[in-house]
């Protein structure tokens, strides 16, 4: 099979949607090396992707940015036909025009519809653009793949898609999280003067993810908190309002690569992710693969992705988070049992499992037995 991918984010986004595409392509290539995977990238990227005769990058012949935009939206379909592509996969809720006209079957992955659920978090123009793109892609695609049951339900309820057109396939995480990265975590503790025992949060420090409530819970319980993620004014305003003794419990650090982040997960006492809503919640999988105790919210896809050893909080108040924290902070046996339960649960998101689901989906779309 020859599969084409709308791969702009694979080469340009270092987290989120970029990670999704890179993990999927890596897993497919490792499990099914006979597949011919063609990555359509509008202009030279900043992220190096391992390429081979079976994993190739294709860019437009004209390197002008204006032409690259047109190529990505309208001309890729003709290029893909010339390349013998049988299925074109939009990895992030976008598809180029003209695929069906060129005899190419199409799939689009939709990660979430947060811009429709929480419109106040987005600029009006951005929300309109995202809505138009995802509606158009879903209408033109032969199959829509949601990364969670939550996103599937939102596609049906908010966009009116037929349930028969939607399939759910979860996502994996980078191999570093499944490997022993504890030495890197210990090195980060030393380099950043972190305490030996701490709670961890990974994600943008924005209102929807409730880092302020988490920080307040840690301050109340006198538990050190390490945060990794983009700082916003929402977080800065809160942090600057704290007393110095409370600030001493809060550590915001940067990590240089995935292995370092995996190491930080693996030396953390507990990972806490009190988000109001997620389309999947990849940090939960990263924590479970890292054998880190997990606390998260009992909502959206988080209750799907969190394993049976997780503590699910009913509300994201500092009091609820604090009570959950103390369960894992004080009881080592409970923590160890919880991490093993979650690690076993997370096996369903291993690369080989996700790759098999996608391989079977591609074959079904082409009518192969």
C-alpha cells in the first residue's frame, strides 16, 4: 500500500499534533516496513525525520511560501496521484481538495472540538477557521477517525456526522516513555535543585488545565510541585501574588528533549493533570508508560485514557486535588499497585497495537480482506 500524509505538523510542530504524526508514522514503519509512506510537507521543516526508501518527504518544486500554501491545499492531490498514493491521511483535521476526483481514498484524524466546546478560549477568527477546516475535511473524507470516544461523540453532536462514518483509534507516545530514563530524571533533579520527592504537571499553564488549583493544593499540603510547559499571563499573575515561602514549593523548569521529560515523569512521586476537558490527554499515557502514579479529572476523554489505578477527581478544586495527592504521597504500597495497574492498562496504546489498527483500517478502506 502507498499511503500519503498531510505532514506539515510532522516536520514543524515539536509537540501535540506533531508528536501524533511522528509516533504514528514511526510505529507503522516499524511494524509494516513494506508500506510506502509519503509525507507531504509544504516547506522545509525544523524537525529532522528519519527517512528511508519507504518513508519519503515530498515538497513542492517551487519554494515560495505563497505557492507552498496553494500546493498544500489544492495541488497535493494531483501530486499524490502521480506518486501512486492509494489513501491520503490528514493527520490533523485537514485534507487537500481534489482527492476523490483523482481516485484517492481519504481519511482524516480529528483530535478534538475544544474550539466549539469552549469558544471563549479562542479568537473569533481562529474559531471560524478551525470550524470551516474540520467541517470541510470531515465532509470530503471517506472515513473520519476520532482519537477518543469523547471526540467521536462531539463529532456526532456538534458537527452532525453520521456515526457510521466515524471510527475510534487512540494514539501512542514516544518510545522513550516506555524505556528506563531514571538516570536522566535524577540528573534533572540535580541540575535544577529539585527536591527528591515532588508532584509533576506537564502542559500549557492555562486556565483550562487548572495549574493554579494544583499549585494551591500543593501549597496547602506542603508538597513540592514541578511544572513543565508554556507560561501564560494567567499563571504569571498567580505566581507573582504568592508569598516567598509558597513560591519556594513551586518549580518551573525546561527540558531539552523527550528522553529528559520521560526521566522527569519516572522520578516524580505523582503526576497530576486536572484539566477541564481534553480530546485525548497524551500526558496521561506518558505518565502511565513511565510508571508514574496518576491523578486526573473525571471528565471528557480523561476518564477513558486514565487506567484503573488512577485517582479521578470529581471537581478541579484545590481541596479535591489536595485530598487525592495525599493518597499517593503517604501510601507507597498504594502508589506502586496503582502504577502497575496503569502500566498494564497502557499496553493497548503501544506502537505495535496502534499500528495494527491503522494497517487494518487502511486495508478495509481499499476493500482488502
